């Protein structure tokens, strides 16, 4: 009954297509008509999660998610899995910091840091709120994060993708991540090396709470 009420409530928020937090993983090709939010670990259990907003280890210092789950719209999730396959073939794995973010959480971030260069204005919403943005980095075979020059959620010029005053190795690491994500349909943003949005289809804003079972 509780899940049914949540679903009904979410469908009334806007005009967007029916969406749930259940998984539909039978398709072998990316279906851009499928708007389902899926748990990415059910598509690829080898992805590494470090969901920062499910802990206090983020720029707010507060826990904003009830559990460390990673959801994306199905087309974005399947593209992420494809990127992971490509990177694993090169000896690396993806570590995820954030993905789908309920719009209500976006308001909390905005109240803490009202700079649209780094935190999207919730009145417009972010790609995270649409379920098609992913924040991530790469790790080596030992699980060590590659040096990207700054930590996640570093709000400054050094995190910008066009910042060049970095070592050759750091620039190479950033290029490796960017090039593979672009191959599968994601696009980076200028101010955050870790942020990629899946831009092959437009999606509406969501404020569906996490399922933590």
C-alpha cells in the first residue's frame, strides 16, 4: 500500500511519463522510449559506489540521502554500463559519487551554496534531478582513485575541464574518463571534471524518494 501511494503521489507532480524505481533489465539495446529509473548495480554489480550524499562526506557536511543507492534513467544507466565495459578493458573501474537526485534535495543544496556554476538552481533543476547525470571517477585494479587534480565537489577553477595547469598524468586521467563517457553518449560540463550528463533524450524533473530496501 505504501509503495502504491508513493507512486500515485509522484505521478501527480508533473506531466512526465510514468516512472518507478523498479528495474527492467531485459532489453539488450538502449531504448530511448523507456523512462524507468533503475538501480545501476542490478545492471552491473561491478560498479563501485561511494554515494557522497548518503554520508556526511560532502560539501554540506550533512546526510541528504536515506541510503547509498544509485539510480539513473534506463537509457543513461545502460550507457554507463557500456562505458564501464570499455574502461574495464583498459584496466580501470568506475566509482560513482552521485546520480539521480530528488528535486527536494536539490533545494537543500541550493540553500547551502547558491552558485549556479556548481549547484543548479532548483527552479530550473539539474540533470541529476532528471535522472540522467552521473558524478564519477576512475579507480585502478587495486581500487585506488586516479589523480584527477581535485576531490569531488571541489568548487574552484582547478576542477574545471578547461583548466590546464595540471600535470600530464592528471590531464591524461581526465581525458581518459571524458573520452570514454563521450563515446557512449554522455557530455561533460565545464566546471566539474566528475560530472557527465546523458543528452540523447530529454527527461522531466523528478522528486521521487529513494527505495532503500
